[in-house]
C-alpha cells in the first residue's frame, strides 16, 4: 500500500512538473507570437505608408486601362507632378522647363528626359503619339523605382544625422572659383552700386544680429562645444529641438549671406579692368587666408560657420569701401 502511495506521489510530482513546463512553453510561444505579430503589423503599415508603392500601382493602372490619349496624358502629367512634389520637394505648379533646371542640378537624367518629352508632346501642336505615351510611362516608372519618397520623420532623422554646415577649410577659395566661371570683359549696362552698398550694410547688420543671438543664448551656443556626431551632440539635439531648429534657421541665413557676398564680388569683378582685377584677387586671397587662420583648431561645424561669418563681416565692410571709392 505504501509503495502505491509513493508511486502516486511520484506521478503527481511529475505531472506538476510537466504542467509547469507546458505553461512556460506556452508563455514563450505567446510572447514570440506577440512580437512576430507586431513585426508583421509594422511591415504592413510600412507598405501601406510606402508612397512609392502607391505610385507604382497607379502606373500599373494607367498601363492596363484603355484611355484616350489626351486623357492618358493628363493622368501622366498629374501623377508626375504629385510624385515630383513628394520625392523632390518641387511645387506641382512649376513649369517643366524650370523642373529641368532643378533636375540638372540633382543629376536626375530620367527626370530630365521625362520633362523634355512631356513638354514636347504637350506643346508641339502635333497629334499625340501613342509610342511617346508609352515612353512617358516607362520613364515615370523608372523615376519612381529609383527615387524613394522619404517620410517627414525620416527627413528629420536624416537632417539631424548628416552634417549641415560644410567645413569651410575643405573647400576651394569660393571667390577664386567664382572668378573662373565669369565671362571675360565688362557686361553691358551698369549695376546699381548704391543699392549694392545698401545690401552690404544690411547683410553686415544681419551677421551682427545672428552672432549676437548666439552670444545671448547660452543654450544655443552650447552646441558649438560638442564634437559633431558625438553622443553629447545627439543628446543636445534630442533635448533642445526648439533651440536646434532656431540654430539651423540662423545658419541658413549666414549661408545665404556668404552666397550674396560672392555674387556682389563677382559683379564688381566683371566691371573691373585688368589692373583692378589684380587688386580684387589680392583682396580675395587676403580674406580667404584670414578666414583659414581664424578657423585653425576648430572642429565643430557650427562654430566653424560662426567664426567664418565674423571674418566675412569685416571683409564685407572693406568691399563696401572699394565700391564707394570706385563709383562715388
């Protein structure tokens, strides 16, 4: 009787162990299924939100349905404009001739061919050729295939993860490169140099305002102390998104001012004789070398841009004096 009791107890103990093991395995299976379902749902959501998939389906529909050529051209035009807006931030109301210039800068050959062909079909005044319609569809299909539409969230991540401010020291002398691209000889007509001096004064004040904004806001200036791409750099961005966005906006203004300075210098250079051009080249080299000296030891790209702009402010004033001396 005692042996039977012991056997019963042993079987009961084993049963409990098996039940416990079954519960563990079931729990693990539920957890695994949960994460698997979450992953599948995420992928399904990504596919739903993949705008490229949407445009591919629309192309397929256009290929399959039989529309009159005029209606087909209208659909292709509308679809292309919407895709260009989402993929390249090109306004859908922009003329194709303007789009071509933008695509040239981007190196998008298929897009250039598409715009040229569509313009030809639309404005040639000839009957619409079905072969050209097919060619437009094939080109648009290739463009959609090669250019992924990035979500707003991805754009923000990309913006934060890539260098926004170029290292000035790694570039060629921008004024020298501007000179090389200019046509020889004076251009017809004269520039409104009085307005150019006003512009120079305005841009100098703008540089001063931006530098003052940084100096008066320690939270904004803080980012200039961190190595680009470091953990502290990214922590700063996460914790100070509002200040970071303000920094990007201010530095974009500085970049625009640098561009305007080169433009005004280029205009002055074109209006100069050979002797004056030699002096302007000396001026450009002096500015460039002083900028390089000021940037020595600076590795932070934000501080780099601020220091370069401080030097630029000084040379904008000197350029204003040159213009005054020569024309007034």
